[in-house]
C-alpha cells in the first residue's frame, strides 16, 4: 500500500524538539499530572489509586467511566456509542480503515488534517476535494459540495473547527451538509478535536445532527492532555461494531493509566474548559492585535480552535519562509504548503503565553528584514 507523506507531521518531527520558540503547537498549554490531579476532589487519594494499579491491559473497549464521560460531551450519544482510540489520529485511521474500500468515493474539505484525504486515497478510493478558500472565509461552498457528492459517495469528511484556519462551520452550514449527505446516503466524518472552544456560538457535533454522523474527539487539544494519547469515536452502533472488529487488529486496549487520568479530566471538565477557554480567548486577542498592527500579514480571524492560518506578503515560498524563520530566529511555524497552500503559515496561539509573545515579535522582525 502506497501512501503520501504526512507533511505536517514530518515537519513537526523534523523541527519541534529543537525550536526555541514553538508557535506551531496546536494544543492548549499542557497540564502536568499534578495540575490535573488537583482538579479532582481528593488528589492524594487519586494518586494512591494510581500507585496501586496492576498494569494489565485494562478495559479492552474502554472503561465505563471513560465512555460515560465522553458521552456527556454530546447531546444524544449513549456510552455504548463511544469507542476509545489512540488519540484522534487513531480514531480517524480506524474509521477510514473500517468504512472506506477501493473504488469508493470520498469528499473531503481542503485544507484540513491530511489523514482525511490521504488515507482513503491509499485504499484506492476516489477522493474529491472541496476547496475552502481564503476569500470565502475558509467556509465551504455548498453548491460546489452538491456537485461533488453523488449516489456513489461513501463518506464526506469535514474538520470543525478547521485545522489550519480555526474557522467554524455553524449549525446552519452543518444542517445543509447533512441534507446533502442524506440525499446520497453518505456518512459524515467530522474531526472535532478542537470542538469545545465556543468563541462566538456553540459548536454542535455532527453526531447530534445526523443519523450517519460520526464524531472524532480527543483529550489532546481542549483538555491539554496530548501525552495521554486518548481519543475516541462517537458514532451509530453499527459503525462502532465495525470499528471494533477492525480495532482488534490494531489496538488491544488503551493505557489503563491514560484512561484513568482521562476520567478525572472528564469528571472535572467544567473547570478545565473554563481554564483553557480563558487562555484561548486572551491569547487570540494578543494574536489579533499583532495581526492588525502588521501590514505584511492578514488572516481570517479564528472563531474556534487554537490555530490560525496567516497569509503573508513576502516573495518567499512557505517552506523557505518557515526554514529561514527557524534558522535565523529560532521560531517554529508550519509552512502553508504542508496544507497545500502557498503564501500561508500556520501557527498555534494557545501554548505558553510568553513564548507566543516572543515568537510573534521575532516573526515581525523577520518579516521586515525580508520585505
């Protein structure tokens, strides 16, 4: 099986560990184990429970407490409709591996997380891309979507809020996508790892809007717990059963300690999301003030998630831009070409606040040195 190189992950693998100022990170600044335990009602008791755990495989299909906690993030999803995975990246792969076959047709928004189109391509599926254009605010052209979808379409893949742009498809847009999918009897796979940061209005889940809707989420982004590598699928029961059949070949179980710590986070989700949403809002305003003061940068201001796609006005391709910025200033961003777009860079604005400020100041220096 041939598969395209995963451009954004290759870039991060190459540069992330050596960056002085990483403003490419997409998670809200990560919690320590101590910080997480302190959100619970009895941190000392929780720690003692971890110490006494026998390190077996644990719950093969995820603990009841984990699935109950995840189901609480939705309006109409039962715990039986939740299947844990190795992060959202594992969930996306498992779903595509389970649902898409050679000669199927898949429609994916673009730009987006590369899994959503490169994996079905590797299986021999025909993938049609729905371009999200800067001039349209990175929102989908629904008339174009109608043209791309036909009775052979197996699945429509979306990413909401979108990575890299941070733009949200609201309930009205999602409802129209549902009607297009329903007419073709197609699944909708929504990568919703940034859902939970409602910067303008509530972000509904596709699984609550459509009988063939499938939501992927994780503990990484909005819960600041990427190191746990816990994700999940929320889907109709038939899809969960099919994914479990295929999951037996890829995953025996998730880490029982990761499951346990995820349950603590889910039980205290209001506290964690309050902490993280306040940080996202504050640092987005820092970014927005910087963009408004910088003549060589423009963007569609994110209204969800933790990433922004900055359009720059320099005579440099995006890979050269990002490499020079890294070499000369120690600042890490992701070149737009990793998402199939030139003259853009992606940044993450929800990490360490001091690092963000310094990184943006150095980015400003770089822009004007090459202007």
